[in-house]
């Protein structure tokens, strides 16, 4: 509810963007839960399915599944836009490779962390990471936040924090 309230009055609000962002959160949580189950059921010293190995399998499968979709849906649009701009292709390539590397490392750390924590704890941490990124953008980019958006963000943060505290207390 807090996230919906935070973006409700945003001039750049897109229902499609909001829906895909929320879907991303659901799939992130599902991936973490299923990966945790796989780690618990498949990891033995004989199988050597470590968190890093499982991440490699999941990443390879996801890449093979999404390449055809990306080529079919995004490639024609991306290529036409690239030709129409004055973008330095070498710089763009370096930025894309760096972005991919950092995303890979972020997820590698996530799998190593998942081995030690509950998937819900990981999802809460992911939410907090996003809040920190939004706050950093507000500070470093000089952006401002409307009062309604601040209330919505506060509700989302408070809900996440409350859940984490209750989860920890009930687990003990």
C-alpha cells in the first residue's frame, strides 16, 4: 500500500512500469525461496551444489530463456534507436559490460547470503537496498519528494521494518 501511495501522484507514473516493478519483486522472492529449497535439498558434499554453483545454473537458464525474447522484442527497437543517436558505441559497450558485471556480483552475493538467511529476510534486505538507493538519488541528484510520496515511502519502510522485527522475534 505504501508503494502505491508513494507513486500515486507522480507525473511520470506508469501503470505498466509499476506493474512490472511489482512483478519483479514477486519473482525475486520466488527465486530466493525456490533457490533456498534447492540449496537445502540438493546440497551435499558429494553433489557440490554450492550457492555459487546454483547461481550459475539459474543464471545460465535465465539467460537462455530470455535471449530469444530480448532479440524478438527489444533488438529491433534498440538498434534503430542506437543508429538515430550520436552515442559513442565503445563507451556504451563499456557501460553495459560494467552494469552487467555489477549486477552479476550483486546476485552472486545474494546467493551466498541466501545460504545463511531465510528468503523473507533476504527480500526485506532487498527492499531496504532499494530505499537506500532512492534516498541516495534524492541526496546526490538533488531531487525532491512530494509529501504524499514521502508518506507512502514511510509506510513501506515501516511495514518492512515491522515485518523483519516480528519475524526475528517469532523465530527465537
